[in-house]
């Protein structure tokens, strides 16, 4: 084989390697988008779930939001200690939403009203009532 | 001889390239479809036809009495079919659940509100959902439910 022919084959191999390199690059670049979609969905879920918690009717004319407000002042709701209702109802709603006990945290001020704490990346939403911040966080 | 080898290797290379490209385009289409449906989760809950309102002010909840009578396929057919086919429904989860599809005859003793469905053939589906507060004007109560979109592929 002549020297010129060997160089052409070498050049061809380089071009093909570049080809495959680009194909793999675009494949990996695409996979980053799907993570972003998942995070956007989770963000929406946290925000909507906190809204559901706030609005949920727990007895006649009283919502879980009212119970959370009463809990801030250590009061009562639906003839029961408000903080007990908050702890029970929040864990019920969150469980029905499909989250495990060690996947979320629910805070009123600095007080934790969920069974466990969790670690890792978190997404959160909050609102303020009676000067206290009510926060729902999910770990993922 | 060299030219023949060159052409064969080039054809194999192009074959692989187009195979990857096809896969990539298909994956991109599925991602776009999933992304548009994730956006749809948010936009459906904000539709004025089904959203709660008190004295003209909108609230973050779904009025089940509006849900019962509103047919989105008459107004939003293009909105739903823009990127891919899907099945959309609301389901009540808590506190009391009486299983069954909601119609004017069964309401409010039911838990499944059909919203939109396309008659399409599909081999698999991806389910995405988001929590919603369902409002019952008869007893002025709010119940926990979910908006579910089954993305058909």
C-alpha cells in the first residue's frame, strides 16, 4: 500500500471517530432535559400539595389551614388540640399523595410536624400565618 | 480497493449515525410531549371554566359542580392534541371516597371526574399527576384530589 493511501485511511478513521463522538455527545446532552422536567413536576407538586393542605376541610366550617393557625397559638380546632390534628391530617394527605414518611418534612416555625427528617436535595414551598412560616419540603 | 473500503466504512458509519439520529428524534419527541403535559398540569388547574371563584376572584381549587358540566373537547380540542394523545381525569382521594364515575346522577357520591380522552391506539403510557383541592359547593367543603394525565405513547 502506498503512503498516500495509508494517510487517506487514517484521515477517514479520524472523521468517523469525530462522527461517533458527536453522536454520543448529543445523546448525553438530551438526557439532562428529562431531569429538568422531573424537577419542574416535583416543584409544582410541592406547591399544590401545600395548597391542598391549607384548604382541606376537617370538620364543619373548619379547614386544616385554620387548624395550622390555631396550632401556632397552641389552640384548639374541631374540639381537639390543633397541633394533633395538623400532625395526623398532614401525614394522611401526604401518604395518599404517594410520599414515604422519610421523604418529606412539614414545619410550623421551627417545630417539625412530620414523623421524620430527611436529607439530600430538597424542594420547598411555604406561606406565613400568624407571623410563623409554614413549610413543606420534599427530599429527593 | 481503498475507495471501496472507504465507501463501505462510510456507509456503516452513516447507518449508525442515522440510527442514533432516529432514536434521538424519537426521544426528543417523547420528552417534548412529557414536558408539554407537565405544563398542562398547571394550565388545566388554572382554566377559568373549572376553577373556583368567589365574587369574581379566582381561588386555587377546582369547582366540582363546574367540572361536572364542562366539556373541554368542544373548546380545547387543539390544546390537548397539540403534541401527543392523552387521557385526563380528576380523582378524589380524601377524606371519603365512594368509587365511581361522576355524572349528574351520581354526584357527589363518586370520585372519578372524566375530563378529556382521545381515541388513540397506544402501546405504553406515562402517568403524571399533581394534587388539587376539589371544592364541593353543596356543603362548601374542600377535599383532596389529584389531576391525572395519562400520556399515551
